[in-house]
């Protein structure tokens, strides 16, 4: 079998024969693909996508044979439009760095396409890039432009290198920062384009192909902020409009995390804070692993929301997520609820019960308020994390489970360990990847965005049509420190929307009664009083209905049993709100 020290020797050989070639490893996985073949068939990951007549077994059999010369065979390939195209392939097996590879050189059979059709026009005919609604560039590994679609050409850029077309983004200098991106995935990055003396702000969708670093290239699709086209407005007017939208208080804004190296949106997260984006980057880094995550932070910061994002981005997102609030489970029932019980295990065990951990098998379990778990139960949880097995109450037979654990608490577990209120071994098992969710007072630049977001949410819940807020009220809300964090701000906005008789937010109860003339907080409602008022407002809208459809629990987005517990604790009489 031929041995090649340099992959470039093979690619030079291929380019001398045809512009369509690729290199595949011994497992049939694509390593290198030429630009021309890439444009024709996209970015396949397996030999089966560029040779539909061959199975993996046949592939392994063929590549295991000595092959010192180019062999020729006919095959079929599938383009991006899933059209089958007859082709002729030449292949050569070779070894490189203790692995086996095969060089594939393809040529389309003339009868399938008119002889006058060039490879470039064929690629354009079937290529999304050519007809895409945004400017698309291809750059080589050094950042030089190798392809522009018509919209990119229409910009008439003088620069040809990536580093001259764009300002340096937060992820680092171009193109070196892009080499750190994971190949085969699309990445969303906030970028600013330099266009004939103007700066255009937007997002770049960047892909890197292939995985072999010697021949990689970048595909970059540039999207303007707020969905504007590069050709439908003068650039100056576009930038003015972007600035106006940024200043507009009542316009909702969907935030895409620009430098998390992951292609996704945090649909329920509203932020422009660099500190909070750092938290979200941590979420992105650990989401697709099975590692245990411990989310800490003050009450009301949105720890469950981070759990939801971790779950939605994980490889287990198609499986169940089971949520358990450790603070609301009676101490004498927590073992049965978490691990299940057999019939007759105790007096009221009239049948077998599947526990929360067993229910979450192959999925995710969220243990909220883990700091409230009784000390005696912590050893049972430790066994689950260590051994991956549980025992139902009344049955000593262990049951193997496969569960990803996410825990959250507003308590200082390290201090609780010192006070012997929390097991140290359990803490270290949970603290594999800690994420601290920062309080709202450390991300005050987000308050104006959150006000817009919560006004829309409250409008949807209550049927109001509030779409304006006074700048002076925004300033008052920005000056407050929020001991209850985001949840407290949400409650303030929802109550204000309920009290609003017009399309302007009525913040009177907050600004007049709770802020003194110097703009400082005075006589502000405690969090408990605020919660009592907010639950009462929800019961009023729901006409005293606690659970079920059109109920207070539905408005507040909390479990009905939890709401009943809070109503009792806060001494609220729901009957007074019934129609």
C-alpha cells in the first residue's frame, strides 16, 4: 500500500486530474473535500454520501487491499438537492501517520449534464449560496476570499482578506480565532463589516470545513441586525434605524449569544450584559456533556431557567426531564418520592410507586433547593451519583439508572459543609461544574430590556395593551437593588400592567410610595409582602381559581400544590376573590 508523508502531495495529484476530490479515512469518514465537490454535494460525513453504490462493509474490504495505482469505477453521487448524478471515480489507497486513507477523484459523466455546463455554473444552479438572501463569503485558511455570492459582490468591497473586511470580534483576531471553532458546526458571532467607509453591525454564521487543518476553509454568511437586507436601504439609514431600535424602550429584542461558540438562541433570556453572557457561555460549554452541574445564586435569579437551557441543548433533550423541589417535599416522604417504593413498604403504600430518579432514566433530573435536603437522605443521593443505582423503599434489589443530574440552591453549601449541615462528599460530587447565576444588581444594563420583555409577557397574561413606559420610571427601576432579583422585577412589572388604565405603564404604586425624593429606596415592600400582593393580584384575575385552566397557578407559571402552600403560608384567603 502506498505511503505518503504529505497529504498535500495527494491533493496536488487530485487537482491535476479533476477539481472534484476528497480524502476519506479507514472508517469511511470524510477528512478533506475540494471546493468544487463541496459546492456540489454539500458537506457529507460518510463515504456512503459520495458513493451510493457502496456499503461500509464493501468500503472496508476495498480499502484493505493494496492499491499502488489509481483504480477506476462508476458510481452515483447525491447532490445537495438529493438528485442522483452518475459519475466516474478514481481511487487510490494510501497510509499516513499509522492510518489508512483513500483518495477519491470524481468526474461527472457528460451525458447527465450538457457538455457545455461548467462545474461552476452547475454549483451555482444547485447551490443555496448563489441565491441566498444574505452576503456569503468563502475564505481559505489564511483568510483570503475564494468565493462571493452575488449579494457579497454587490457590496463592491475593496478588501479581499477577512481581517480587512471585518473589525476584530470579541473572540479574537481573524482568521486565527476561527481556527479554534469546532469543524462541522455552525457558529453565531457578532461582527462588524467595513464597507466603503461605513461600519455595518450584524451577525456572522460561520462554518469551518473540513476537519483537516491543512486545507480548511471558512463559509461566512453575514446577516444585518434587525433583519435588514444589504440592498434594501442606504447603509447610513440602516445604521440610524439600528440605533433607534436600540434606544426604543418598548420594542422587544431577541438576543442571540454572539460568542458562545454554539448555534442556538436563548429564547427566554434577555441580556446585553457581558457578565451575564459569561454565565451563558458556561452553560453552552457544559450543556452537551453528561457532567453534573450545580447552579447557585440568590433567590429569583432564574436558576431553573438555566436548567431548562442546559436540558434543551443537551444530547438528552429528546428524553424526559423531571423537576423536584426538595424544599416542598415532606421529610417523611422524600425517600419514597425520589426512589420509589414497593407495595406494602409502609402503612399507606397501597401499590408500587416509581420514584423520580427511575422516572428520569435516560433523561435529566433537576434537584431544586438541594440545600434543603435532609442530612440523612444525602447519603442515598450520594450513592446515586457514585454508583448510578437506586433502591426502592421496601426492596433491597438495586436498580441501575442512567440520569444526568442538575442541582440548584440559593444556600451557601460550602458554609453548610463547615457547619455539618451538608455532606462534604455529596457537595464535591455535585460541584463538578458549578455555575453562579449573578444577581440582577450586577447586570443593571439588562433592566431596560427586561422591562420590555416582562411588559409583553404581562400583556399576554392579562389582556392589557401596555406599550409605553416613561423614561423617569425606567430610571427609578434601574436605581433599585432588587433583593428578589429578576423575579421581583417581573412581579413589579406585572402588577404595574394590571394597574395600567392606558397604554402607558402605571408604576405609581412603586415610584410614589417606595422611593423618596432623593431617589433612594425607603419603606419598600419586603419580598414576602410583594409576593403576597402578587399572588392576590393573580387570584383576583383568576376570580379565586387556584389551579386548573385560567387559574392563578397558570398565570404565575407555578405548580398548583406549590401555590396552595404559599397561599397558606402568606395567610391569603382565596374565597374573597371569587366572583
